C-alpha cells in the first residue's frame, strides 16, 4: 500500500450461500464491486477493500490497470478486474451492491447496472461551484441514479442533494496510514537535505497540476517570499497539464519554487516541511490538510468547500484567489515559531477527532447492509 496524500472507489456485493461445516444453516456473504475511474482515490479503495475483506465481504475492484499496479488491491483481499465496459458489466452481474467512487465512476457503474435492481452507492466527488455544463449534467444523472450518495463534507452532501440525490449522507473518509507507520516520517533532516533545503524554510503543496488547485495564485504569492531572509523554498508534489505553464513562470519570474512531479513519498516530504499550503479553488475533504494536521505541520489553506469544517481552528484560512493574504499568512507563520508550535499541537488534536479507517469501513458496511436488507 502506498503512502500518499491523498485520495475514488468501486466494488460489488453479492449474496452467496456459504456452507458451515458444523451446521446445515447457510451464511449469506455480501459481494461488493468497488469502481474506480482512475488512480485517484486508490488509497481509500485499498483501505476499504482491506477492511471489508477482513469482515467477510467478497470484494471486486474494477479499476484501471495502473491503479492495481499502484495500490495492489489483490493483496488487500480483493479480486481485481480491469475497467473495460464488458468487465464491469460482468462483475456487476451477481453483485449485491456496487459502490462507485467519483462522478465518472458513478456514470460508468450506472450504465453497467442499467436494467438490474442492484443498489448503487456513489462516494461523491463533484466538481463544486463553477462546474461546466457537461459536469453539471453528469452530476445530475449520477445523483439521481444512486440509491445513496456519500459525501465527505457537508458541502458535498448539500451539493449532491442540489443535483437531485434521493438520499445523501455525510461519510468522512480517513486518510490511510502508511505501512511503515511513524518510520515514514522519521527523519525530516535527511529529507530536507535531499531537497537541498538547509538553513532555509521549506513550504510544501501537494496535488495534481490542474487549475482548481490554485497554483497560479500560489506562484503569485511566492513573489513576496523572495524578499524574506532566509528565502523559503516552495516545493509542489504533483503532475498535470499545468506543468509547462508553471515551469515557465518559475523561470521567468525567478520564483523560489520547485516542481517535484508525482511523488509516492509525499507524506515524508510533508513531515519535513515548516508550513503546508493548500491554495485550492475547491476542496471537499482534502488529503493534504488531513495529513498536515495529523503529523503536526502548520497549514495555510483557502476557506473553500469542506476545508473550514475539516480544519476548524487548527489552521490559518484565507480567501481563495487572494495572493496577498496567502503570502502574508505564510510569512507570518515563518516569523512566529510559537504560533507554528501552537498550530502543530492544535492540528494533532483536531485529527484525533476524525474517524479512523475502521470507522469508515463500518459506516460503509452499514449502508450496504441497509440497502441489501430492503431487497430481501
């Protein structure tokens, strides 16, 4: 299982008679198909598959081949099948419950289930405010097709209801712990040396290089950090279509920023940072924010979507698109070690209130049980 910052899902539940050697009574076995439309969300799907399989659920993960290579769902106790349309339909034939993670996965699952009375659960990852017309149409179709929509924040639940969901519920998703536990974040000094950050602050942002992440505004803020002494280095772990544009700006404007590309050790990098930065236009339950608070790294984030609900008073929140406010918040923290220490402590305390992986699995399984009991 990979350590990452986060993270979409899908599997199929089907009733089967399992003989018990000491009794003629048969035990029903749930079969669930977890559907992923991409590699994003794979860490959560693996965590869910592991927990469900441990509880006796038959789990099939239908996802791109690269997601299986990255997260190894098979070793988590699941059966893996590629995400071809024919494979998804075949996996759903005897399913008790199909669980899609994300709107695109939800659309694929809805089409595969057409004509079948199998309940569809969708973990909602809507595009948020400002979504294009095509995204809105897709969200409406998926919201109405789902028996239950699970949102990781109150804003997502509200959005799903606005799109027409019959039953939308809050279902927080825990960020899975790395397999190595504390060792994965054990030597920040070594990590900083590897990045060439000695005697200067380290700032970090994590996420795909796409417009909604707010990296253009982040680079605007980085201009102000050039005047600080020592000048901090901002590293961005992620890959995406904005790489060329961001690279050009970094070089032309002489910004103290380095693009690291997609990293599997993002949690290790985060633990070595002085401040984590989340400049997004929209977030539901940000994996970066969860990881930062959990390991005690002060967070500066935009007050959008589910971020205020998630972070509470344990982070510094600024308006989206305000580069000056973002730059000032980071500069203020770098100049105030006591404030950073207080936020680190508050972050760990806030993280302790979040559901565990076991809590997440238990809630999902209760939804499955509720839906399958209606069909009996």
